[in-house]
C-alpha cells in the first residue's frame, strides 16, 4: 500500500466519523425548539455531577454521554453561577471526566390511561411486571396543576376503608388527607393492604417509596392479592434507587391519582412512606450545598412536603376526589420527629399505631387516644359523634388508671367512671380488633358501635344505683 493510499484511508475514516456525528446532530435538531449548548462534567462528588458550559432550568432532563457513547439520564437539581448541579436518575457507573452533558429542555412526564389498572410501574413509568407494554397515548407532567382552594368541594361524605376502628372512631371523608404514624414492624403495610382490598373507592393508587425491594413483591402478592390489584396501580421505587427517582415515584403516584380524579372517580392514594420522600429530598439538598436545619433536614424538605400533600383532596364540586393516606415513620417511636411533627400540621388528621398493642398481638394496633380525624365532625351525624365521644371517654379513663388497676391498687367502688371502664374494657378491645381477612363496612362498624354504646349506658345506670361502700347485689352483677 502506497503512502498516498494510506493517507486517503485515514481521510476517509475521519470523514465517515464526522458525517456520522453530523447526522446525529441533524436528527436531534427537529426535536428542539431552540439551539441547545452542550457542556461537560467537571466534577463529581457522591452522586452529584457538576456541569460547565451549558444552561438548563431546574427539573430539566439531561443526558450525560461517556466517551464510549453510552448515555446516562440526569436531572438538573440546582446551579451556582455558570455551573449546573445534576443528579442521575439511574446508575452512575461509567461516568468519566469531561463527559458530554446534553440538555433536552424536556421535563419528566408519566403515561396515563385506564390500562394502568392492575399494573406495577417503576419511577420512570415503565412497567415492572411481565404483562407487556402499556397501552397509553396520554401523558401528564409529574408536578401537576394547582387547584384554587376556593374551587375545591368540601369534605362532606364518608369513605368506607373496611377497617372497623377507623370507620367507627376515626371516620375518613372523601378528599381527606391522613397520616399513618408508626415505627417499624407494627403492621402499617398490612393495614394499607386491608384498606386497598375493602375500600369502596373506585381506584387505588399505591406508592411504595424507598422501602425494601423484598417488600414490593410481598405487598403485591400477599397483601394486595388479585382482588386489590384489579383496580389498583402500584408505583414501586425501592430504597436502592437514586433519591431523584424516589422523589419521582411519589410525584408520579400523585399524578396518576390526579388523572383518575379528573375522570370523576373517587381515588384512594396510599403512600408508603412520606418519610422516605423527605429523606430523598434531604439527600439532594445536602449534596448541592443546602445547609442542614432541624435534625439534619434542610429547609427545602419542609417546603416539598406540602407541595406533595396539597395535590390530594377534592376537585371542584361534582368531580372526583383523592383520599390520601401517607405513612410516616417515627424513628424510635418518637412522635416529635421533625417529619412527623411537620406532617401533622399539614394533614387533615393522623392515625397512630402503637408498638405496645402490636407486641401484644392486637391488630390493627391503632392508638385511639393519640389518633384524630379532623373532618369527622363534618361527615357523621350527631348520634354517631356522641357515641364516639363516649367511647373515647371510657377508653381514656381506663388507660389513665391502668397501672393502678393492674397492680391491684385501685379499690372497686372508688369511682363509678373507672368501674364502668373496667367492666367495658374487654368489649372495647374486642371491638378494636380485626382480622386482616375480615372486612368491616362503614354501616356495620357503626351498628357495632351502637351495641357497645348501649352496653355503656346499661353499666352506667347500674353503677348509679349501687352504693360504692356496699357489695354489689348479684342481680346487678348479672345485668353487667
């Protein structure tokens, strides 16, 4: 081979390479509304990339391209001067110095449609199950559209969640947002599964955010089951996913719920957990230099929580609703944890699960004293409300004197209210118990509460006729 032919081969090789690159650039041109300036990765610390030489808005998708041609997707999470801070949405394996950063000017969206029912999605909206591709043609943004608070319909109708203790004593309204406060291992996932199977809502959206990967399959197969999955959409983003994907999972579940609400359906949104969502935002905020505030949580965390929660609720009158349950992990069963405390302030009520009850084999382990539904007075009648107040009064009386009763320091007849609580405590505890495979409708729960209320009135009448310093007659004992 002559020297001239070798030179021609080199020129041809370079020419083909440049033509190929130009063809790639030309193919991208119709997809953008304006010229995009590419940049390069100048620094990487932890999972945060710094890019120089390009500009993009916060929340925009970018591609980080290595020298080997492989691309990794990332999202703009902040900037400092002419430097962009990017957070990858997937694996960071293979990112090299000076890797190309290509902004897309596109934000993240999720495909929506009736075909989502019965499917399991990841944080990008792709199916995790083996049921084939999604047959959807419509997409919506993850950040949603705010609703004028004056346009929202008031919460006036109860929603049956299939759990006796909640239906009867902590009644939930359509469009209400509640927190499920619990430590680890007290049965919150099982309780969520019961609500999914037995609720009267039209559609159930389940967001499993930041939980263990093993729990995802277990929740779908053993807790939801075929009955629950038939009208449910599950968005699963386990703990090994990047913090950006965990945020996306929570926003995606909410966006899907908004879509079905806008179709006029009553949606039940179950998100496990709000704490993992807050922790994901903490990771991102600290990585880009935001100073920590309360127990290591930067201020942006407490701004993100209401942005997510406020999207649930009722639409305009006559349209659909999103009734939401957000689990909140109380580290060390500390109810004053920063996320737990902030969540209580922005939710319409909270249900606390007690570790002591769970360890005694009591399920669901709902702590009636510590729980409250703020809209309950607006969705039940006066007779039901009177029974609830009576139940809580008697139950609380027993709990306050439980130590004295247990050690035998309380003398029978000292206080008729305590005597009444002691007599009714077994029936009350039995009322609060429920097998996970046993549904209890709203009407059935109310009827059983009426029976307990009648028993409470009978004991109160008997105790009023008994002299506390005289032995109780056998006839009166028989009435109890």
